[in-house]
C-alpha cells in the first residue's frame, strides 16, 4: 500500500495533506524518515508515524452523514451524497448503505464494507430504520392503527410499524424494518394522509448525531461500528456474512 494512502486510512487528513507532511520529512516508517508518497508499506507489519503520532490502519471506512434535501443517494455523477464528502469522495468502494429519496433528509450510513452493508439491509435481519415525518392532513388514530398493522401497498404488504403520534397527528415517528421504494410516503398515504417532510433519525442502533448540520458528516466511533455489526449478526463467532464459522 502507498504510504500516503496508509496515512489517510485513519480519516484524520486528506491525501494532499499526507503528501505534504511526507515531503517535509515528518513521516517515519519503522523509525526511518521517508519522503516519497508512493513508498510501499505493509499495513499489517510496518510501524508508521506522522509528526510523532502513530498511524493505525483502518481497514474499512464508516461515515455518518446528515443528508440534506436535494441530494441523490447514489455513487453516480451529479448532485449525489458522495459530493458532500470532500476528499473522502474518491476513496474506492464507498457507497450509501440504503437509499433516501432526494427530498428526504437525515441519517445516511456511507461505507466501503459491502458485507456489513448487505447484512444491515437484508430483510432477514429486521434492522429498524426510524423516521420523523410531518403530514397533511393530520393522521387520525385510525390512520396510526393502519401503520401499526402493516398496510397492503399493492405490490407488497408492509410489516407492522412502530409509530408515535406527535402534535395531534400532524407529525409522527415511524420505524420500519424494510426499505422499499417510497415506503414511508406510501404507508402514510395508505393511512389517509400525505407526507410533507421526512427525515431519518435512526438506522438500527445508530442515532443521528445532533451536532451534525445538514450536509455535515463524521466517522463512526469504534463503539458505533461494533453496535452495527451486532445488529447485523456479525460477532466473534460468525464470519462477515453473519453465518457461523
């Protein structure tokens, strides 16, 4: 692996910044100063320090993004959520784990851990996604009962949802374990109203960080990554597919 790529693996600096400190002689590999950004290192064996700080190799990237409205959950060209990541946008393999509609805001997990992403989205894992919504007209008590019972949406029948009425039904919270196209909007429509605002607030054990403004992001903590792995059924006794070793 290139030295500059290794340095950026812990998420604290960009490739450009890494190349700069390498040129200035602030990086050592196994105690020896190295000034070439393309110097090859073994991430499993070599000891790398940048400006006196030991760099620990990060095998995968896990990012929490507070998605604003107007961005598409895609890796294609255009106004996508990936363009909000700055230098991280070019990291190979990154993808949004699940999709939010262009007009939907809130928590989006972006990672290059394809195995974990697949498990988190698998219907068999029943990983909850919670949303806050506003609607017009206000949902009645009967409407919330329809959401809780799992309405028939024509092409599929939704599983029963966990819901909470807010502001007399003009708003609410809903948690589902599927991730069908426009599912929340379709469920609310089936219950007798129309969604006017939608924001995802939780993805499994992961809760949207209130410190993140629209379009802002941060790396997940080790504890958050472990909680996601637990929710997906990946433990020390299973492999990365969630199956017994």
